């Protein structure tokens, strides 16, 4: 009986013991005014107009207006260093004065569309170049096609979510993180769409803020731009003056991004 009691006491002691909490590592996040005034600050590296590396942006539009087409065009523009130049967001870019031309790997994560849907859109984009610039079409079909720079996850219909109800990342998000670590010179990630990342209430500020911070960390860890596709609210449809107020859901969605595109 005494031996059994000793074993129980030992188990209780082990259960109550907690290892010392590891102090968080802020890396270069703590610095002085002298550091801030002495650091060499390079020009912002914009991956697409308005969205630089290591930042998160939102592309918001009504359903069915072509967000996914726009996003697919943007990954080709980034992966090709601008040769497949769709002049996205109406921005004229002078690629002759970029040194060097910024090629990089892109990752398109579609939680809404399956492989068939993406195949169909990509082939329509290729047809556009065949009809408008055969040199670009040839580059896209022969060089970019086999470069490995364009990586696509067509996860529509597979029941994939990226965040659980308790705001923690799901195994799917962790697998995407692993893919990102494996990709060379990762420059741009597109997530299509925010509403498919979890079953949470889009109007819940703490929850949606947590989701966006996970994307923010992904951008910072890989020094790449992350663009999250989302929908507009009813009041914002067709209103060009409302700006970021058109984004559906919690205000923390916009508050945790660098730029909002519409």
C-alpha cells in the first residue's frame, strides 16, 4: 500500500512540474534610435503594385468579377519577372530599368477551385498571349512552363481549411509552410479565398486578426508578398470611393494588411 502511494505521489509531482518557459526570440526586432538612423534602408521591393515583400495584402471584389483570373495573371507576371506584363492594377512598370529583373517562385493556393478549373483558366490566359504577343506565348509555353517557378495547389472540393475554430493552424497550413521552406527564392503567395481558410465568423475581430497574423508571419519568414483574395460587402459593391471599407467582415482583416486592392 505504501509503495502504491509513493508511486501516486511521484506521478502527481511529475504532472505538476512545468519546464521553464522559453524566452521569446525577437531577433532584430529590438533596436535603438542610433540603429534606426544608421541602418542602410534599401528601396521597397514591390512584388505587385502596392504590395512589397514581407507584407500581406487583400484583393477584395464581388463574387464572379474575375478575382481568380487577376490573381493567376499576377503570379505569371511575378514568376516571369514582368515579361508576362498584364499591367496589373493599372500600373505601368518600366522593367528596362530594373536591375536585375526580379524572377522568383510563386505559390498559388486555391481553396475554392479544383485542378480542372485552374487548368481551364491558365489555358485561356495562354490563348490571350498567343493572340496578342506570340513571343510571350512562346516564353510562357517553353521557358516559364518548365522553370518550376509557378507552383499551384488546387484544393477546392477537398475540404481543406487552414485554421481551426480555436484559431490555431491546421495540418494543411503547416504543410503549406513546409512547402514554402522547400521552394527556392519564394517571392509571392496567393491565397484564394479568405472565406475558405476556416469556418470562423468573418465578423469576429480577434479570430480574423489571428488568421491574418499567421499570413503576416508567413510573409515575414520568407520575405515574400502574400496576397489574400476576399469578397466585398453589400455596401461596397460598385462604390469606388469607399476604399477599404468595402472589404467584407471584421475590421481586423484590413487592419492587419499592408494594402487593399479592389
